[in-house]
C-alpha cells in the first residue's frame, strides 16, 4: 500500500463533477504559438515498442496561468526528451469526502482541462506517447481513518460511486481523445472495488468518448496475489515490492532477484502486456524494506542514501527488460519542478539531481527498440 507525501498542498474540496476547475473552458485545441517548440524524441514510440517514460504528478496551484503552465510543460517535456524517454504519463488528483462516501469530484488540486490540454499538446509536439491517469488523493481518507487508503474504499452506495466516477471521468476522456493520448488509465489501486460489476458499465461509457487503450493500474500486492478482474486491455503495476531480507549494501543483482521472486508469485517468463506504471523509492537507508513508504526528507530519522535509490532503478530496469515488459514509468516528476535546478539537498523522494537520474537515462538509452 503506497504511503506518500505529495508536498504541502492544501486541497479545498470542490464537490463539482468533472475533470475541470469551475472556471475552466470547454475542451478545445490550445494554441502554443507563443511558446518555443519542444525538442523532438529521437526514437518516437511505435506499436510494439516499450513505453519508456515518467509519471508527471500535477497538483494544480492557485495562480497558475496559461503562460506558467506552458513554460512548465515545455521545461519538463524537454527534460524527458534529453533523458531518452519516449512516453509521458500525467497523474493528477481527484477527491472524495471519506472512505464510505458515494461521490468523487475534482479538487482544488485538479488541473483544469484547458491546462491539461497544454501539457498534452506539448508532449505530442515532441513525439512523446501520452497516458492520462487520474489518481484518487488520500488526504480526506486519512483524515477520517489513519489506516484508510484508496485501495480500501467502502462506498455506502457503490452504484452511486460508479455513477459519480463516470461523470468525473467524462471530460477527462474527451480531453484524452482530442489531445493525442494513446492510453487512459481508468483506475489506480482501487483494490476494494475491483470485483464490482460497475466497471463494465464504466468501460462502456468510456468507449463512447475515447477509442484508445483503456488500462488499470494495480497495487503491487494485489497484482501478485490474485487475478485483477477489471476488464481492461492492459494492466499496469505500481511496483513497490518490499525486500525484507536486503540491507542497504545489497547489489543490483540481489535487488533484481528479489523483484523476480515477487513476480514469479504471479507468473514466470515474459510479461509483454504488463507496464510498470510506477517505479520509485526514497533515497534513504532502509528503503528496500518499505519502498512504498515515502516519509520524505528524512522525516523518519533515516540517513539519506542516494545509492539505495540508484540501485533500485537499475534493478527495475534489468527486470523489466528481461521480462520483455510493455513499459516502465519512473515515479515521479513534479509538474512544477525545474530539473535543471534540482539539487541533491532537495526532497529525498525525488530522483532529480541524484545518481538515480543517470541510471534511468542509461536504462532507456540502452533499451532495445
């Protein structure tokens, strides 16, 4: 169960349906002529190629403007091209009022459709493959129950929850269809709801708006313990496999063997239909034992350890390539980050400015295509 801090973002709950802020405009093509053209991907993704990218995590801030969004989008897309990526996934939050609530909605952290379109258009102009990925924020869940998370939802009225979710996703799906997305992730780590028949109705509705690939991202423990019954075309795995027996001195080979052990619990051999949708770890001592726990900045008292993070990235790359996986996305790039200004003293949850950054670039540069 991933437990992460996304920064000091105050989320004011806006119980308005839709992937859109109250003042956002309808989905229309967004001109970017005032912004320089992005760099071009050297080897654009083609069907059958691995998706090699990163998750851009976007919590909207008050005061974002068209100009600031275009500048942030251009900076990150150019960084991704320099780091040998051919794919981008944008993760953004939506919210609910508690673990048993029967409604979901946009929050103040949900970017507007207009601003999301600017990022998607910039990525498309660079030749990046695009995935759109709404993620249920856990802040309101934890306020009601410190053990709650998005995988333990228990809506009082499940049918109403799925109707509300369908209404929220509708403009997101239209956005994805009109702005070059190849994949739409219909759900992320919603473990307790995966058996619900509401998914079939949701998928039927989604197909009317988006004709690309529909996907679902399962939590790591859910993936290995059972069949994930959400009836989508492809499955992603948020890969935070705990390696209890490994200390900070573990080699890349030992970490890779630990990953293989976890994956073998599900199936052996190649996994050409599986995407590692999140691969990340905090750069501190002890992280191999609990990679899903992101305390941030040494708040748990552990010492910073960039080598732990670097070796985790190298092992994940090795395993994904050996298993012929459909892709790998590093977690994460903050939409507002400046990768060129990042320093190792910044948050330990980031790979920017650390040896792991070189490891991910090497991984993608040498991955057969």
